[in-house]
């Protein structure tokens, strides 16, 4: 019940906005919506009005079990739901024999269409049924896909936006079974057929036919399965949408047409009309010299030419567009908002009427409610001779140069000074900044709206020329001829304008609704992105205002916030008073009076009617509900203590006998468990020994347990001792049966570690490893000091920019320095040592002395590089003898010889040109002479000229090879 949910009101809010303490606060209203939305409670009442927030996800609250839960149950005995509204309307129709209507409103994307579907589904499942009734139910349900196909389209706000208002009468027989229905539509957006804004589509049926129609059908209609081929389908530049499956929807619509009674021939004729519209959109015209026009697309014309109950109770279902305010509002928004003004007027009148009738029935004095009467706005639109529609019609019918601007001038002249009307010309300076010169502003019940008059006259005329009607009447298509009455051809009276037609149909709708008992569903869109769980407070505040919810709540709360029948109120709260607990034998009104006096109700907090109690303030009800919850808790504690005492007495008497039984039972269990464990242990040992004996035999029943255990043990040991790095080559020894598998696992493990290692290498480290690979390829196991270089990182350069003379850098020009290192150069004659710098670029190696460039060696002139196998840092750069710029080979010594030579061979691309000599190195001196460097192992590094004229190098041996 609603009352039982009040204990959790801090978390989930209240189920009825009437019970809000601060009912005039819009902040409190929206916060209550937020709490309930967060808990997936999308329905809330304002008295008998249902507020529904679109969850944008499937909720498990529409099953057949939920329908049964609400069937035949009092409105407030279950939580708010669309099914409660549906069932209440149905029961009122059956018991009071009065027609009902359910009014569903809200902006595009708020869930109006889904709400109307849920109402129809509820009646289809819960109402009495027979063979004929089942057919009617199916037709009621299947009418929705057809209406949506021909009247819904993708817009920027909603992928399935209803572009028309819909009123459906569901007719029930005396047994309460649905026996038929009737549908009226309002203000279909006909202009969408020929034009769609960017990001929007035409009506669904066009895309469904092209995407889902059978090949033979499309061939008969002259259509291609490409929506981009048709002008009327590409104006919005989105003929295909990922969230819409046109092919599947076509199957649903095609089946629905059959269910609601269309024969195959009628379906064919209907589709012929749809195809004709597409062909018309592709017709193109050319001009002749005489000023005549001719058709240039014969193919399109070829296909176009082929077009030559008993007295019953009723529940009406109104799915109508909500109040609309866009950046640019035109004739359509004017009509839609006029419709909402009329519905708001009806809503307030019926709500006040319902309240007054209930007060009078209960004998409680009716206190007049102050509210905004929007009749002044309705009159502004519809009043004869002076209303906006009358002025618009007059401009459309009068001779002369009537235009949208003359219409605006006429409005200013006739309506200037009206409290709810203003134009740019009539406005003050502040208002003018917010209006265009072609706008007029109406102050609606929901707020201010600017309407641009451009297009008002054309849209209001909405005339179909008589000769076109004649052509339509001559068509052989039966459906098309039914749409155009031949009697209209002889009627000389000018057809009514679109606004007058809409005003008249709206007046008839008001008559229909006034004759019925209304129920209301107000739908709210929580966000524009259609995301589940997202609550956009600004957008919701906008809708709360335009739906008039705060005004509705204020009217409903003008008197008493809560009312209940005496028997229900007394049954729930009688335990709070000693005089009414456990039962009350007197009159119900006396029992309720006794109860509220005991609870301390003040006279201004409540009134007692003939059959109901009326409570003015929610806080009074909250205090009563909290007291009931406290009593329940206290009573539960006492009952628990009493029950505990009784159990202790019984427990003592049975304790001894029970202890004996438990002991015997437990000892038996322990003995049986021990015996079972022994049998299992003996069986395991027996199988293990036999398996060990047969372990070298092929797998058989005798050894399978042992072999499985050995394999399991190996795999568990392997899990605990897997290598941790790629350098770790350890691996557990496998049993004979797993040698092949072990090798495969080892390869996979190593591949995985290598893959992980490589995956984590960054570009800098990759470059380092590439250099180390080159060094390994050249020097590993060949040069004595190579192992000492492995652990040391190669640096990008051994000399910084500030270590090199700027004049030298300037002389390099555009050549970028890749590496520089200090070296010692030995003269070719005398072998005198001199400090130099070796600088590498992309094309050459440079020998530098301070700012002076001593020698340049192009990589193309570099024949090879020689180095000893000892730990010294000596190396020779051999250059070609035919290069006149070179004075001969260059003898150098570096403290970082492995790094230096690796850099040289990478820059020069001479990886295969390094010679490692164990004894001596010959090098060229200019004029064809040769020099020799002798290398010997010793205890320390010595470099000197020997007596034989050679350069002698003694180097210690660091590693034995």
C-alpha cells in the first residue's frame, strides 16, 4: 500500500506528490522524481494523475504476473503503475457504466506511444475473451505497428517520434470484453513527406517497403532496394539508421495489415500509393522556348500511370503531442500548443469538478481554489472575428496581396494591448532583443513562445486543386478513390483552412472528452541522449513547467492531502489506540474519531466525511505511519521475547533425551565416516602400487591412476617452478610419458615470456637492444673486452654540444651529428699520440682538433675497420687509396671501443666490414707505404714505437677464450 512505502520515503521519495511536505517547491518536486528514478521507480502519482519518466531501458514490470497483480485491485493498494490507471478506468466503466478516457501527453521521446501500447496490452490480456474477442484484441494490438509505420518518423529527438495526435475509442460489450475500436488522428505532419530537416527521416513506411519488400513486389512497384535513389527519402541525409531495422519492421507491419483486415489486393493498392509518392518525388521537368513545361523522366510517369456496432461502453485513449518550444516555432507548434491550452483548460476544470464532487458527496464544505484560468489564452486563439485563427483565415481569403507580414500587421492592429500577446513592434526594448521582426509572442500557461509568421498563410491554406482531385477520383485504385469524395467536386464552397479544420476537430475532441471520466498520464523525458540512468534536471524542470504539473499539484493540495475510507484507515491504524485494538464494534466513523483523538490530531488537521477521513497535512500522516512502524517493532520485540521464554521451558524438558539421541546419532556418523575413509585409503594404495608395477606399460586400467597422478604432480610442480625471465633456462624434468608435452610447454612458455618482454619494450630500449645485437654479432667470442661491455648501456653521444667548438658545428652545415667521442690519434710516421674528437654524421666520419676539421672520411670511401682481439681500444679505419683527399688509413684509440665501433658500422652500414686480428694489423700510409701494429698480451696496457719501426701494443687479457 501507499502508506507502507512512506517509511522508506527518505530513500525512494513518496509515491504521491500530494504527500510532499513542501508541495509548492519545484526543487522538492524534482528531487522526489530523482529519488524514484534512481531506484527504477518510474511512476508517481499526483492524486489520480500518473507521472511517468522514460527509463530508456527494459524493466521487468510489464509481465503477465504484474498485470494480474493490478487486476481488480483498489487504486492505492498497489504501487503507481500504468496498469493501475488502466484497471481503474476499466473498473469505473464496468461499475459506474460511464465512458472513460485516458489522456497521455508529453514531448517527443517521453514515452507516450509506449504508454498507450502498455494500456492496450493490459486490456488484451486481462479482459474476458472468446473467439471473436481474441480477433478484436489482436486487431487492437496490431493497429499500433501500422499507425507507427504511416505516422511516425525519426527526428533529432526521437527515433520513433509520433508526427500526429491520436484518439482511439476501445469499445466493450456488456460483459466487459473488447468488441471494436475507432481511431481519429489530429494534425498529421504532411509536410514531412516532401521535406525533412537534416538528421531526420520521412515516415517509416517508405524505408520499410524498400528495405523489406520482396524482390517480386518491388519489381511490380517499379522500386529499387536503394533509398538513396529517391528524392523524398534523402532530404535529411540519413536514409539508413543503425538503431532502426527497417527490414524486420516491414515484416511486423505486413503481418499487422493482414490481422487488422486488409486483403492482399487492398495491401497491393495501398503499396501502389506509397510507391507513387516516391516516383512523384523523382519526376523532373524541363522548359520549352514557348514557356511550356514538359516531363523529362518517362520512367517515373510509367509507374504513376498505373494508379489510375452495437451500444457499447467505451474507454478512449488519447496519445497527443505535448507543449512544444523550439528555436524556431511555426504554424505546427502554434496548433500543437493551442491544443495543449485546450487540454490544460479541460484538465483543470475536470480536476476541480472531481474534487468538488467528492467534497459534496462527503458533506465537507468546499473551499474555492484560486488558479490560473487559461480561457483568456484559448479565446486569444479561437475567438470569432478577433482570435488569431479568425485573423489568419481572413488574410488567407481576402483579395489582394495578402502575405505573412500583412497577417502580422493585422494581428498587431487587432490584438495590440492583449496581456498575452506581443510583437517586435509592440514590445519594449528589452523584449525586442529576444524577438525577430517577423515574430509574435504568446504567453501560454506554460510560458512564453515566439512564433515566426513565415509560412503561416501557405500552411493554413493547405488546398488541393480541384483538377487534381478529379484525377484522383478517376484512379482505379480503390483506396485512393475512397480518400477523395466525388461529391466535393460539385461543391462550390471553399474548403476550410487547416487552422479552422484543426479548431473544429479539437472542439469535437473536447466534447468527446467532456462526456467521459478522465484519467491522466504525464510522460517525462529524463535526457536528450536517450541514456538509461541519466537525469537531466534542467530538461526535466522545463517539462514539469510545460506539463503544468506544479499547477496540478497546487490544485490537488488546495484542500486535503490525504483521504481514505473509514474501514481502510481503521484497519491499518487501529493498533495505535487501546480503545480500537484489537477490534472496534461500533460505527466506523466513531472508531476513526476515537483513534485520531488518541493520536492527538488537531481539529484543523482533519475532517470526517460520510465515508472517508480527510487529512490536510502530509506530516500528520507521516507521524501516524512512523508511530505504526514503531509499534510494529515494539510488538515484534515482545513477541520474540515471549516465544524465547516458551522455547526455553520446552527445551529443558527435552534436553536430556535429545542429548542422548544426538550423541548416538553423531557417534554412528563418525564411525561410518572413519570406515569409509579406511576403505578409500586402502583402495588408493592398492591402485597406486599396481600402477607403479605397470608404469612402463602402455596406458591400461592397471596403471592409469598412477600415470595420471605422476602427470598431475609434474604439472603442479611446473606451475610452482616456471621460469621467471627469458634468461632463466631451468625447467623441471618430466616423466617419460610427458617428454613431448613438456618440450611443447617449454617452447610456449618461452614464446610467451619473449612476447611479454617485447611488448613492454619502448622505442628507446629497442634502439639500445638493436645496437647491442650488432655489437654481439661483431665482437662476441672474438674480442677480449666484449663481455665487460654487455652490461653497460650505449649512450647516444660521449660529447655534448657544449664540448664541440661552434665553428665546427657551423662547418657541418645541414649534416646532423649522430655520435661524438673523444679519441687518441696516432701519427702514421713516428706514432705520436694526439687528442682528437671522432664525430659521426649520416654520411661521414670527421676527425676534429678543437675547431679545426683535420680529416673527413665519407662512408663510401671506408673500405673496412680493423681491431685486435685483445682488450685494448686500438682500431684502424681503412680508406680507399684512390681518394686524393685522404692521406691514408687512420689509427685511433678509444676508451669505449666496442660502443664506438658499433656506432661507426651502423652509421656507415659496414657491419660485415670489421676485421678482428689476433696478432698484427697492417695499414696504409700515403705514397703506397704500409705501417704495422703488433699486439701482444701482457699485464698492463702499453703503447709505444718498437725498435723495428712498428707500433707495439701490449694489453692485458681479461677473459680466456
